[in-house]
């Protein structure tokens, strides 16, 4: 018959009957302490990095001087109409598009902010300047709500972009060859 006896050489508390009552090696406690502190430090660094604002380089936008017919590139946070060299408010945003390639860009429509809302829109843009987040993509609502647009032809009327006329202008964009299937917006920041 096989006889099995209980091994009483290990006792809770880390002491062994066979080691003269000395504690077992405490290296695992040190290792566990190092791991816990490393995890806490990593978590703190992650929280700190998340709280730091991420700044983006300023984006550029196309603008058009209605008095000279010249296109210019400026900071996209500029709220048109902007003053020209003579101080007249003739510089407006130019929304360029392409039909398959950046080399073939054309002005789809011009845009400016209703003069009554320019200060509010400028403040909204300034508050968001340089901050990047999913909630911060595109212009603020105040910009969209007060955007006036028109055809690039001289003398065409300004209409609110959100009006039926404005939506028809945007929806009716056509490439110079008459097609509308490959239209995409272009910014000066694109290569």
C-alpha cells in the first residue's frame, strides 16, 4: 500500500519549517511594487499627454479680390470680406474645386460672412484656433449659419449658403467639361 503524507514544510506567512523560520525570498514583492509603480507612472503620463492641447499648423485658404480679380492665399481663419490694399472690403473666400486633378482647379463659388455676424464668427474661430479634435473639424456653426455665397461671375447675387438658392448653387456645381461626377474641393495645403 502506498502511503501519502501531507507536506507541512510550507506555512502561510512565507516561513518554512526547513529554513529555520526565516522568511522566503521577498524578491517577488519588490518586482510587484516596481510593476505597480511603472503602471501608475505610465497612466499619469498618459493623462498628462491627453490634457495637453494639440496644436495644428495654420491652414491656408483661397481668397479672391473682387476689385482686381486676383486669387490670393491667406490663413483660413480669416473672416471675409477682408480689406484689400486700398482698405476696401473686397477680398472674399474662393471655394476651389477640381475634376480629377489639382492642376485643373476652378472656382465653384465665392463666400463671405454676413457683416452682422463677423465679430461672432471671428471669436468662434479664434477660440478654436490651433486645437485639433474630432469635435473641432470644419468651421464652427456660426460660420456656416452666416455664410453668404455667390457664383464667381461679377454681379451675381449673394445668397445664404443654407437657403434654397445657396443649396442649389452648391448642388449645381459642374466641371468645366459639364460633368459633375468627379468634383472635389481643393485647398492650398494640398500638394
